[in-house]
């Protein structure tokens, strides 16, 4: 409680920090396992993730991870080009799925590369904050929470991927007699990998390549949301520690120097939020945009009747999963904004003898400053945004439904063509 | 004086001089270093040129409106030519009005520049950026106009009998509507072409102008912010904070002055961009027949999108950078927090510093999102309409050529 906090980090001391029970819940350690998983798929190629502290993080262009990341980025970009080529035969909503999916994935890889450059600095700032607020301790069981959420989201994604493959395979099996024909039909005609086989010939190697690319792309698509959720969770926990302490002193008479320290700590937290926002706001924007698109797309798909148990199961799961991801992401990110407003309640209760310069300054800062993640400053992620998003989806759905009924009357397309494209 | 070329007057000079070739901003003395060289006189050749241009555009407008009135039914695309000429007519009028107040505005700007000169200097590389923007806009507009001419030529060739008759066929097919009302004559067609070219240029000039003025404002705020960031977290004397607050006040006043002068231009710009983007998106849904048609369409649409988005983002940046001092102010240490800092924080947090569109809308990033949402909504509605009415490919091509020129 006394004001013995660091103003500048002591590098020598940092290097001797070892992993112990206390700081296994520090952000750097808690998120290391998730980042290592992501690095297997070429995302966030930073070196030194499993190091003892944030000072061991660094990014190099000529490291294996960075090269791997660039390689996958080029692959995704190539897929996007193929999908664009496929669209030349006529722009329709179904064809655009491929472009949007691979476009999103390509952009995601680019943005994570950019984030990798900024990651060491961001983590150093985060660690400095954690050290300067050491008297609050570390968030309880943060590493456990992170692991649970990561497992849940990635398992859901895996289930979805498996369901998609099996639903397509059943469709292909219904159309052909033997195994080789079935695979051939599956790859070239069921609408998932159209873009590759429109440009290249079918063969075992290209088919395997396509499968791998799709798997990696799906992971990247899901990981974006997961990453934002985990980062928001960690930041919210830090605000929560600060708020918990303030709430315990509600209504008490405290000296001005105490409030000065609390205000400075709050300011550090809000500065960290701003830094974090400047690093990940593009990723947030891409995530929201692609989720909005795919939710609308899935709702549109729901209008055509589905045959077969697997297909129905697949559709329900994938639509539910996208919805779940978007809602979870919005709620976790909005909780940063909500937590940042909580000190207000304590400050309003400060007894009049203490309400002087610092408390007044603290209160006006909380009231006027918006501490939240944003999508490139276009919007701030708050609970209101979720409502706005829902309203937007409903509006576009109504219009799309009308459009769809106009086009379907004039065409004889089967259900298979209006399937979700990107899996 | 080194770096004086980065002052507002000098940096914007290439763009304004280019505009004057097309009868916009008829102020004399643009190339001077000081605001006192600027002069506006009603009885000058530049103003006469502007009036001639106004007359020409007005003729085009009358012809288009007449065509619209006598048509059987009014479609979305058929409204495009009258709207195009109406927009450019209004823009030329606005620029004329702005020209009467330009010397005053630049001298106010120069006063603020002089106060910032000692500590902050001029913005770096601003002149180079302005030159690049002006050159880019001129080139892109010329290329677009030439492409439109070429597509018109392709349409005219089958109708001509060869030789010099190509010229007659070309003009009669381009200004079909005008030559229904009067007889064909070469001098008439040359005048019509000149005013058409002026209108096309004005249309793209508007966006670039707003972009550059917003950039100039943003640069001044950024300079101020840099100076402030140097003392983040450190103790600074009362005098420093008082001067910083006064400078911020001056910058806010300058923004308000600039806004008063150009807000109607900004609104006109936004509205016309919105309309033409929707029109172009609508056109894209019909099949384009030839390869050249494809190239022309994508080029003109891409250019329009680029202009509109650069204008929106640069104008929204003014609001963004005006909020940057907050970060430094919140971090002022407890020992040095005084009345001046408090006053400064109050100013930054409660006053909205931004460009507006005729005070109806505030240009910030939230607005851009709203605009994109509106465009998507209007597009979907238009597509439904289009599905209901069938195709008007011939009329659309004509309308596209007229409006995109």
C-alpha cells in the first residue's frame, strides 16, 4: 500500500526473475502457451516467448518463424487470387465467400506480422505496469482461465472443421461409386476448393496442399477472435485488481498523496490500454468485419432447406459457433470499458474533507476519457456496440432475404451451391 | 528563409494555381510568400474566366434538365448528368465566394504560423506532399477524361463517313442532347467540350482541396502534439502550460475559421461522392461488354473511391489529432498540476474541434463508418429496384460516360 513502486524498470533485476508461483499469472507467462500454438500455424512469429520475462522477446525478419509466417501469408494470398479469378465468371454472393474468407486470412497474417514487430515493446510496457503495481499481486488463476478459453474455442473450431469435412464427404459419396472418384468429386465439385481446381489440375499433391491450406486458414480465422478475447481478459483482470483495492477503501478518509498514487496507477492502466489499442485495433476491425459478413451469410444460407442429419448438425454448429465467438469477443472486450468506469463509484463516495485537487482530477479523467479497445477508432467496443451489431445484422438480413427471393425465383440452383463456402 | 516553402500559402500554391487554370479560386498573387500579396478583385481576367465557365456549365445543366423533363420515366442513372452539372456549378460558385475571403483566411493562418515559428517551425515535407497530390490529381483527371473521350470516339466511329466527318460524328454523339436543341457547329462543340472539361476537373478538384486543407490543419496540431509529448510525465513550469494552452486555443480558433469558410464545400463534396459511389456500384452490377469498358469502369470507380476516402480520412484526422494532448495532460505529475493544466484539460475534453459539413455533421471516424453503412444499405435497395426494372445498358453507358468525364 505504501508508495514503493518503480518508476523505471531495473533491467538487471528483471533478468534474475524466475518463474515461480507468483508470476506464472503474469501476462507474459500466461499467454506463452497460446502464442506457441499459434506459431505452429505461422501467426505472431516472435522469438523468446517462453523466456523468463518480456525482455527476452524479440522479432527478427530472418528467423525461421518469420519466414514460415511469410510463406503461409503468400499461400493465403495466392488462394485469394484464385478465388478472385473464379469470380470473373460472375459476381454473386456465394462466390464472394471464398474471396472474403481468404482475404480475411491474408490480412490477418499481415496484421499479425506487424503485431509481432510491436509485441516486444508492448509486453515490456505491460510487464513494467505489472511490476509497478506489484502490491496488488497478479490476477488469480489467469493462466488457467486463458488455457480453458483457448481450449474451448479451438475445440469448437476443430469440431466445426470436422463436421464440415464429413458433411461434404457424405455429399460426394452420394454422387459417386468408388473411393478415388469420391475424393475427386469432393475436391473439385463440392464448392469448397473450387478456386484451387479452377486454376490447377487435380492430383494427390494439390489435393493434400489444399487440405492443409484450408486447415491453417481456418485456424487463423478462429485464432484472431481468441487472441482478442485473451488479451481483453488479461487487461480486464488488471483493472479488476485495481478496482477491488479501491472498493475495499470506500468511504474512508485518506490523504491526498494516496489519491495521487491511485490516479497515476489508473493513468498507467489507461495508457497501457491505449498502447494495446494502437497495436491491435486493425485486427479488431478485420475480426468484426469478417464476423458480420459470415453471420449474415449463414443466416442467408439458413433460408434454403437442409437435407441430412450431418448437414443440419453442421449448419447449426457452425452458425452457433460464429455467433458465440462474436458475442464472447464483444463481451470480453467491452468489459475493459466497463471495468475502467468502476472507480467512479468509489470516488463519488469520498468524504468531503478528502475531496480536493487529486480526487477531482481523478474523477474528471475517468468521466471524460474513453478507456476501451477500438476498431481503428471507427468504433469503441462497448456493450452498446453489441446491440448496434445485432441491429445491423437484422437490417441486412431483411434486405438480403428479399434479394434472395428475387434471384431464386428465376434460377434452378440446388441447395449444394448455397452452402457455406469457406470450410 | 529555409522551410518557408512548407508554409500554408506556399505549399498550397501548386494546387490553387492548377485550379485557376480551370476557373476556380480567382485570386491573384498566389505565388507570394506573404498573405499580403493575395488580392481579390471583381474586375479581373480570372473572375471573367470564372463567369464564362459558370455560363458554360449552366448551359450543360439546362440541356440535361430538359432531357430529363421530356423523358418518359425518371431513373436513377438518368438523374446523374443533371446532378453532375449542378454539383460542379455550385462548386464553382462556392470557390468564387471562397476567393473573396481567401486573403483574409490566409492572413489569419499566417498569424498562427508566426506564433508557432520560433518553437515548432514549419511542418516537414508538407510542400512535397502537396505538390505530389496536385500532380497526381491533374494526371488522374486528365487520364480519366481522355479515356471517356476515347470511349465516345469508339461509339462515334460507326456513325461517321470517314475523314473529317469523324469530328462531326464524335461531337454529335457526345453532345447528343445539346445538338437536338440547336444545329451542329464546330465552335459550339469546342465550347461545350471546354466547359465539360472544366466541370470534370472541378468535380475531382473539390476532394483534393478539402484533403490538402485538412492535412495542413492536421500538421499544425501534430507539430503542437510533438512539442507537448516531449514533456510527458515531467515537471514543467506554469508559464509553459499557459503558453501551450493559448497555442491550443489559437489552433482551435483557426480550425473554426477554416470550417466557417469551407463547410459548405465539404458537405457538397461528401454528398456528391456518396451519390456517385452509389451510382458506380449500381453500374457495376450490369454486365460491361468490352475489355476497354471494364478498364474504364474500374479506373474511374477506383479513382472516385480513392478521392472520397482520402478526403474523409484526412478531414476526420483533424478531430483525431486535436485529442492527442489528452494523453500528456493526464500524465502531468501531481506536484505540478495547477490551474492552467486543469483549464487545458477542460478545454481539450469538452470542446469538439473538427471540420463540419455546414454544421450538420461532424467529420470524424464514426461518420466514415456511418457513410459506409449507408452506401451498403442504398446499394442493396438499388439492386432490388434494378432487378424489378430490367436492364438499361445503353442508357447507363451513356450516363456513365457523361458523368464520369
